[in-house]
């Protein structure tokens, strides 16, 4: 499981343009040319690491003479105080890449950590934890990668690669049946059709219309249990609606297949990781 | 206080490319052409709103026939249940812009809300709350705007428009004095020189070297009080180091001029805002 | 069914950069400023028109004072000699947009025409005509739109929004079963799983592994008939392999659900359409 | 004769963005990391190969550990069944680059093959086969390269690097003489002036005005023969107008210097070439 | 004679990105929102104006509520103190566009002025003043436009739209004859062939090889006079080599057709023009 | 002191796109593939060299097999006739990069040379020579680098990284005091506040308002002398206004700290440097 360099480079180079601008004036004026440095990345709290390839590539793009060695890999759990990587090379390049690398690493590790906590809570149920499109603009590839690294699953990447018929689509089409038929007719046959429902009546209509996945929107656990019975395996069921604040184990035990959580990516607490550098004098 | 459309457009169009891809397949197949819709943006929790211009522009870029009317302006405080804006126009365009608009609005309002809380805590002290470069890659203009909207101040935007001499620069230069002189010599005369210090000895050296701003890194409140006395107005003092977890009032009462808080932007809790749409049948 | 202006603009502006370069030197030196012109688009052969919105937008981007009126809409069948649109406005802008507009219109109409022929051949069977990824680089949105306009269906848009397990994936995974399981485990749950098979043994394994769609690769019509019987509705069946040279009606009558044809887009015969202009003197 | 990597990279990377999107989900989930593969490119029909450098660069850009060895070079004629290249390296990279490489190779070889057929037909006459601006948007550099590889000549690349005065320019200027003078006066002296004529009267006026090249538009072979006599070497003569459907030898034997054929690039039949891969187990 | 907005926008928006960056901090903090201003553009020295459309478009791009009225048009001669344009509208937008507008206007007017001086010097000879490729990177469209506005002619725009065979090409080809033949064979037939010569022997060889234009490199006026005689109208002759420092009238009187001067664009003295603003209080 | 490759590449690749376009048609048709060449860069007049890294990178980007060896480094003074660098490698790549390399090198050396002359004139005074924002659009990083190489200092890079309150800002704010307060309140605390004044009254107000830098606009030397006395070290003083035409030594001797000169970059005389190539036969 990796992110293509094409995606990393696009984000990191844009981040450099933003963060470095016309040049790091402090480093340019105070660090003698050719000065080397080395440093350690240290976890300041426990969590699941994600983004090591991104960090490695960030420093490579800052200066290809920098050497970066990772001691953990994406998905590994670390404890407070663990040294997770070492770096050495030209000091100027390291200083220039530091903030971009840490900003990305801390966010991705924060997402992976929270996802792993959610996955842990529902272990030994058949449910999967999934993400949503509530990601940071331009960072969706990274955000969704971090969810997978944390043990979660990805929902559709964007509006083009998944069909999700919501209340408004139903209202505009006339009925669930009409909307499902329209989607099956007009969309590529390679995509499943998902329908959002709020009542059992809607659930039944969606099942009869041949929906592949049904999103149970803001249902109580009791309702979801009943929805599982009604569905009887005819479609995948997805629990949705402020799942970030629910007891996930109880949700999973209703028998749903997927629990999608917007907060995994819309309200991220960065995992605290620092880079402790030493100049080579 | 506004964000240039140039910046908004760059971010929103990149977000559209990411979120819409080759087209919203659900909307394209289920929403009849020309169908209109209207809707309300509702605050699901109390907070400070930020990003109304961004939302307005997002929908304009999605479809310039959409009408968006804001009932609050950036910086306004809202309560749970408040209707903060109305929208109406072509349903397809609204659905296509919805996720991008909400993702940005919720993040920016989350930042403004947390900043306002921090500003409130230190009111009637002379200190200012400031941000850092711990922002989301590519979103720095938005993140720092939200800090200002919340009543905070901005630290340097990037490595090119502010001088901040840290431990590594000092080590490489040989001394604080050498580093400050090098920066004054080589950098544009329009920039102030800031130095990060950890001890009183360093503080004294920085003051004598003529630093304009001194960052007190991870000092206790006691130490900061003493630093204020030593400095006696000769430079601005900035408190720094996990300020997100400190009692900000106590920090402010040490007499420092600026308190910079990375968590304002690196660990954002989105403000819960929803868009409730109605198709016009 | 429309193409977003975002996609049209990207392609048309790139085409302008290529075709106009630093300026149309002939027009700039010989056409007096402000000179107006008008013209007619005429079908020089019969076919299905596709790309009227693209043409309209192309001239708008060349000069927003140009007026373009379409007499047919995408999907309409025209005969040799039909006037399909009129244009009038600044002569320079029309001349500058002409080649780009015609190049796109002729290709898209060529694709729609050939697709419509294929669809006509299999009418009243349950099969659908579908496209492939054998499109012109950068023009896939246009090429696939033209297939839909011609009455066909779209296969996956790219490698990210559809799962198609081919012989190499099977070989690398160890078995069809292993590959299907890996895809179901690792890919978004919103995507169907398609497997390419060459034998009945593979077909059976794919069905048991729970494939949603099965591509019958280079099978004879006899084999496909038998595959339809074996499958008995448990999956969608897609006929593939030089379908551009087969008798499509016979293929459709085997009972397959989809017939995908690379030649629809990899070997396009442009529909002959001309623009006859008249200077306003 | 080569295409700059600058041009190849621009097109191939755009094609990757289109075809790979956020990642090849099938390959990512079913191909174990590090798995190697090897394969052969095989001509499925006879023709002239064009695009070997493009293919080599495409795989290099997909994964720089891929080794690609070409057994033919651009311009070589191959027969059905010929192995034209071998590839080996990481399977994932090969699968990711495969479609883009084949789409480009098959189009370019299709153009070169058709051009070579045209050139063959007129051999031992003094005429040259030339292309037009009827190319695929964004692919003009490739399309025109393929024409040269097939033995043809290039007409102007775009509206900025060639002067071609057509009926509309003449109408707007007042006369052929006026238009030619205006072009000679206003355009760089490094460009020749070409004029399109439909009658002998126009031909005579163009010659007297000092046109360097004269395009004979939709003239019969008889008329062209007479035009050659009238011109008597005072200008180059170019035959134009549905040349794709004419007997080229007869056209060439009229004595014209250039025969330009839009169909070489606007209606391309892809040359059938396949890549047969084998996983290394 | 105009520059396409496509070219202006590309340059002006890049200039804005460079000059405005993340926002005009002075204007944003000191100019009250909605404040209007008006101003006059005043020539501080005599010269030929060039760039009025560029200035108009620059302010339109800065804020489309700004009104700009030009009192002169490109090519007009102005005297010291002349008011050449007026502007009024939102003060913030005017201040933000001011520097970019003036930087471009002053450079373009400087080029036009110097070109006009050169043209004036050679008036009533048959020679034309031409530019070179010694322009500022990215500004070639503007630089060459200014030369035309000043009454000069353009040499080739770039390496793709003109053939100029220099000493190195000759050395590599083996002879002038070989080089001219190679160019005539391989290049589009729409381009003239120019050859640089230093001796009469080379001149004769170039004439016999059929060169369309011959560049006389660093010849004395005496030599050029003889070259004109030798050539006797068989090719255009271009005087070249530090022409910026020669007596242009004497050069023109040798009978050459073109005098190309690198200094027109490589060493530009900006024409002094100021914008005098008044806030509307 | 170096320019990041990120900045060089952006400018050089854009210059290539402009100057090479679809390919160097002369070189492609006349230089045999694989032909090597070598050459020397020779100063044709005395001056200060600037841009050697830019030249080296330009040829690397043209063809990475080119070897470039510099005999001088940026800031070195050369005399007429000095060989400043040698180059060898593939002839085609050298010819393709030549014009871009020379255009940039000659401009940057021209700026460095003129800056060095200004610095020389004021030596042993305490004043510094500074640049302005009167640079060529898109080339500001290069222009300002050349000023530093010539021994000058940089003023703010753009409108975002320096505060300069001019007459219009003062008028809009109501007073110098109001404007300075607004800037101090709203701008990052890392930026100094500069105010432009024309009278002693304004100077006094600016000093009392706490301006860090005061620009003396178009004052006579007498006035500046008095301004120095009044200021008495409370702020830095910057002399401004047609300084390119003043006796800089006399200005410096008034005691001002900075002399900013627009002409350093708005009216550049290129330093004459040539590349003399030899084909390897």
C-alpha cells in the first residue's frame, strides 16, 4: 500500500511554494553553505504512524543529498519517546523541508491513530470503519490513505467514482425506484448503486429497486438492527450520521456492514512528533 | 478584511478537480436538467463563523446562476440552530459545490472559534494570540485568515517573509550575536529579526545583539515573568511551546506580548454546519 | 447530459495554445479590425451530431462577442447538406476558433455516429454497447461523452474508478478467488468487481468468488452462449475482444449484457462537417 | 528525428493523470509489492512503426526501474506477428503505463502507416505528401511527427508559424493583391506567403502579387495540370481538398509540388499492436 | 494590431502572483474597504507609448470595477507632462495593480520609443528595422509587439517558426549547400531559409543554394554594399551584429533590406511614466 | 548566496517553452544526431558576472549530458576578453539552450555591474544601496539576486512581505498616525513599518507614531541632511526618488541609511557576453 510519487510531489511542491516562497531568509543568511546536520524524529505521544514515504520524499525534494532512514513503517504503533526516523545531510535543505514534512506526517498519523482506535473498538464484529468526502481540499489522497493505514476502508473517492443517491436526488427523480433506475441506466456498469434511506419504507423500496448498498442515515441502533433483519443480506448496509460521537461497538453489533465517520478526517488531532536536529560543527 | 478571489479560486478549483473529477455521476443521472433547489445553512453548534466569502465564491464557481445570501458575516458569533445563509438556484450546481463549501466553511469556522476562545481568555491583558506555520499545506491563506477573523494575529506567513533564528541557526552561526548580525546584514531591511531563546543568558545576548522580537521557548510562567523584567521593553516577547495546552490567562499575565499557538491550525475541530436542501418540484 | 465547462475549457484552451500559438499571423495582417462575418456549419455526410456545446463554448472562448446558434442538438441524426448551426460575429475570432471547433466536432460526431450504428445493430436485444479505455490521451471525457450520445454506455473511466481483474492480476494473486477477495478487501465497497475469463473453468471460479461482472475475452459466440447459461444471472457478462470486427447482432443474441468495443474510440473516422463563412463587407 | 522529452512528458503525464487518477485500484489490491513481469510488444498487423521513444519514456515515467528494449525503430516496417519490443520490470508500473503507451503507439503507427502508403503511391514523382492542422487537440506534435516518420512533410504547425491566405482573408482585404501585400508588410520576413485559389484568374493574381506558395483548392486534375503550366515554377503549388479520397498518383502527375491530406490525422485507424505480459512467479 | 487577452492574462496574473503574493498588507490594513480613488497617468519624458491595452487589462484583472480611460493609443508620440490616461475606482484594486501596470507600460514604451528612433533614422530608405530573440524570458510577445508598435518588423518568434542557419549549423552539415538542402528537405515548406554569412564566398554559395534570406554578420558598410551588388535581388539581405551601436542611416544606405538590432529589447531604458493618485475622501 | 533550483527551473522551462516552441527546426534538420560541440563564454566588456548557476542549470535542463565549467563565480569582476566558462557536449542541446542562457546571464550581469558601480560610489559611508519593485515581471527573484551579487541590499520582495505606507495610504487612513497604528495592529508583528514622507512635519509625525523606517521622497540633499538630524537614530532613513540620476556619494553623505534605486532593475543595460562554439567534426 503506497501513494504514488506523482501525488506526493504535487502536494509537497505546492506546500514548498507556499512555505518557502522566495527563499528561507533566515537559513540563507545564518547557515554557512555546505553545513551538515543530523536529527531524529521522536514521537511525543503514542499513536499509529502514517506518512513515512511522504516525509522521505519531502526531504528528497528539498535536497536530494539528504539521507532519511525510517525505523518504523506506516501502520506501526509507536509509544511516547520512540525514535521513528533519522535524517542527515545539508542543514539548509533539512530546515527548508522540516515544516512541510511535519505538518503532513502529524496530520496523517493523527488520522491513522484515530481510525485505528475506531477499528479496535469494533474488532471481531463484521463491520468495517469507512471514511467520507469530509477531507481537506487537495489532501484527499493523503487523508484516505491514512484511513487505510489505520485499518479502515475507503468510501468513494469523489463524485465521479461512486453513486450515492440522497434525499435530494430522490426528491428530484420522483422516487427511490426512479432514481435507482436512472443511475443504473446512465452510469457505468462498473459502479455499485448506493441509496440513503431514513425509514423502513424507504429501505424496502431501495431493496426492491436493486440498490447494492443502503446508507442508514441517522437511525438509532434499534432501527439499524431491524434494518439488518429486513435486508437479510440483499444489500450492504452502511451506518452514517455523527458516527464520530457514537459508541461504535454498539453500532457494529447491530449487524451493519460499514460504519462511515466524517470526523476521521474533518476534525483531526495532529499526532505530536518532533524533529530534534543537531548541527555538525 | 477579505481574501482575494485569486486565492479562493485557486483552492476551490483544485478542490473541485479533486471532488468532482469527471463529473457527479449521481446528480447527472438522477437530477433532471434545469431542476431548481433552495436551502439553508444551519449552525449545528455555537461558534464563530468564518468563510462566508469562500462559500459564496464556491457556489458561483460551481454555477454562476446560483444565488447565495449570507445572514452573518465573518467573525459573527452564532448559536446552535441559527440559519446563517440561504441558497437557491440550479440543483445540480448546488449539489456539486456543497461538499467543498462545507469542508472549507467548517474548517475555517472551527479555527476562528478556537482562536476567539483563546482571545477571550486573555482579554484585558496586553498580549495577542498568534498563529504559526503549522497549517494545512495549500490552505495557509485560509487558515491564517480564520485566525484573524477569530481575533488573533498572524505570525510570519512563510520562510521568506519573516526572520526567526532558532537553536540550529545559532549553532551554525556560532552565536546569537553572529546570527543576528548575519540576518541584519543579508536580509531585507524591512523585516524584523526574531530570535528563539531558552535561557536568560541567551535572552541577554539576543537583546544586546538588537533582536526585535524574542521567542521564549518552553519557559515556565515564572521564567517568562522574569524575562519580561529583564527585557524592559527593549524587544517584543513571544511565548511559545505547547501553548495549546497551557492556561493562556496565566501566560498572558506574565507580561509577554504574543502567545503563539500551533494547535489553532494543526488540530482543528470542524464547526458543525449543515446545508438543508429542498428540491423545487 | 452535458459536459462541464470546466472540462471543455481545459481542452479548448490547451488546443488554442497549440493551434494559435503567438497569434494568427494571417488573420492579424489581413482582416481589418472590427470586420464581422457570418457562416453556416454544414454536414457533408449523414451521421449523428455530437459536440454542439463544445463548439459553442470554443467560439465563446475565442471571442465572447461571437453568436452561435445550433439547429440540432447532440444525438440528432443529420443528412448530407443539413445546416446544423449558424455563427456570426467578429471575423478574427471566428477564424481563430474554427479549426479547434471543427477538429473536436468532427471527432465527437464520428464516435457518436459509429456508436449509433452499433446500437442500431443490436436493438431489441438486452445487450448494451460500451466503450473502453482506448481513447485519445486527454480527450477521454469527450470520447466517452460521444459514446453516450450515440446511445452507448460507458465502461470505467480510468484505473481508479473500476476494478477489472485480468490474466496478469490473476497470475500475480495466485488464483481468481484470491484476486477477487483481495479486491473486495482493499478497494472501496462502492465499486463492483469485474473479472476477465477465457475458459468455463475460470468462469465458474469467478462466479463462486462473487465477481459482479465477468468479461468473456475472445470467446466464440458458441462459448458465450454457454457462458450465459452457466452464469444464469449470477453476474453481468461482457463480451470483449475485437468486437469492432464482429457481427454485433450475433454477439448480442448470445445473451451477454455488455459488448465493449475499443474501435469506437481508437479508430475514429471524422464525420465530415464544414464551416462556410461569409465576410460582411 | 526525435521528439523532445519536454513534449513527451507533458502529454504522457497528462495521460497518466487522466488514466490512473488516484491510483490503479485493481493492481494496488491484487499485485503483491515487488512482483516483476516481462512482456513482448507484438504487431497484430503489418505497418510502419512510430512512437518507440514515446513508449520507452512512458514506461520510464511510470516506474524508472522498468527496462524497455526496442527491436525496431521509428519508420521501420513490420509484419503481422513481429515482436517489436520487450519490456521487463515491476509489474505494477508496467500495468499502469500499458494503456497510455499502447494508445499513443497505435495512433502514431496508424498515422505513419497511412502516410507511408500515400508516399509509396506517388514515388518517383516530385510531389511531397503533407499534413494539415486537422490533428487531435494537444497531440499535434505527435501527429505531425508520425507524418514525418511515414515519409511525409509537415505543413505549418499552427496559425503563428505560417501564412495561409484563404477566401475569407481575401474577401476581407479586398483582393488577393491587397492581402498578400498586407501579409508581407506585417508578418515576419522569415515566413513564406501562401494563398488559396480556386480559379486561374486568382492564380494569376496570386503569382503577380508574389505569393511563395499557392494552394489549389478542390481543382480537378485537369485544372491542376494547367495551373502547373501557368505557374511555370514561379511558386510552389499545393493540391488540397479531400485528397484522402483521390488517386494520389494522378494528382502527383499533374506536376504539383505538395499534396496535403487532412485524413492522415483526422481519421486515424490505429495499428493493432498488443502487449503480452507474463508475471514472474 | 493587438495582443490577445490570453497572452496578457498569462503574464499579468503571473506578475500579480509575484508582486502581490498573499496580499498587499499595507493596503489591506490602511485603506478602508470601499474607498475610491482616481488618478492620472503622466508621461515624465517624451516618447512613443506602448501597452495601453495591457494596462487596461491589468487593472480589470485587479478589480473589474476599475474604470480606465486611455487618451492615447499604442504608437502615439507623447511629450513630457502629457496626461495619457485616467483611472478611477476602488483604491485597493488600483494600488494592487499599479506596479505591474507601470513596470510593463514603461518597458514596452521604452522599446517602442527606441524602435521609433531607429525607424526615423532610416526613413526613406527601403530598409526595415527588425528585432531578435534577445528579449526578456516570458515577455517575448510583449517585447516584439512593442517593436511593431514602434514601426519595426519582427524577426522569427522562436526556434520553431524560422530557419536561421548559422556558422555552427554549417560546420556540422559540412557546407552551406548541404545545410540549406537539409533545411529545405526537412522543414515545413512554409518557412523561408535564412543563412548567416561572413564572406563573399559564403554569400555566393548561399545564393546558389537557394537561400531566401541572407544575414550579413558583422560586415563593414563597404562589404555590405558589395554584398547588395552581388546579390542583385536574388535574396533578402539582413544586416546584423551590434547594430545598436552603428550609424543606422549609413547601414540602410548600403541597400540591405533588414537591419536587426538586439539592443532594442536586451537593453531597454524604461520610459518614465507615473501614476498620480488621489483618494476620494 | 544561491537561487533555489525550484525558481531557476520555473523560469528556464518557461523560457524554453517560449523560445524553442515545438522544436529548433534549424538544428533538427542540419545538425547530425550525436554531433558534439564545445565552446567558451567570453566577456565582451568589463563588468560583474551574475547568473553562473542559472546558466549551468539552463544547459542541464536542455540536455543533461552537457558539461559546463565556470571559471568565475557570481560577484567576480571580469575584463573584456576574459573567458568566463567553457561548455561541451551534444551540439543540439547547446544550441537550444544558448539564447535563454545568454539572455538571463547578460541581464543579471548587467544589473550586478550597475549595482556594484553604485556601491563603489558610496563606499566608506554607512549607506546601503537597495532595489525596488521596479523589476521585470516574473524575473524578480533573479533581478533581486543580481542586486545582492552586486553588493546591494534588497528592499521588500512584494506587497505581502513589507509594509510601506505611502501618500495614498495616509490620505485614506486620515493621518500618518492612524495609518501606522492600523498597520501595527493588523499586520504580522514580524514586519517593520515604513512610511513615506515629503516634509519635516510628516517626518516628525512618523517618528512619533513609531515608524521603523522612513522613506524620504524626492527630498534635496539639504533636506535629507536635516531629516537625519531630526531623526537622531530613532528610525532608519531611506532616500528615494530618481536616485538613478543623482550623485550617490552626495546622497550617502547626508547620513541616510538606505538609497533605493529603481533604475537598477527597470532600465538594465545587458552586459555583453558571447558564446563562441566549435563543432567537433
